[in-house]
């Protein structure tokens, strides 16, 4: 997982919205980490409990993943589908 991006650094292509204590989020994180590591990509994880707006938007769907700024999956992350989104296959 990457931290905040440095000035001029390309932001991670994958963003995982999650919250503490969520077992589906733990499962999703493992998939995202594995696929991103395999493909040399980075990801950011955002805790939705830090924002009322994020809680309203994603509270019922977490974990939610975005790829290249577009919502990709929610509840479960399929490794083959994530890999295809990142490789264009």
C-alpha cells in the first residue's frame, strides 16, 4: 500500500474504501495487495469512518474498489477481474 502521493507522483490506480473491523474489507485488502504486487501497481486505502460523506456514499457497500478513478467492485474483489482492469485484458 502506498501512502499519500508526493508532488508530481502519479496517484495509485487502485483505491480501496474500507472501515475497521470489516472482514470483507480484510479479504478485499488481501486480494488488492496480491494483485497490485504481482503487477507492480500501488494502491491507497481510505477509511470511510473518517468522513460522514464517505459513510453515506459507501457505508452499505464496503469494501468498495476504484480503478483509475472509476468504481470497479464492491463487497468482494475478484482477482481475475481486478487483474483484467489493470492490464486492459
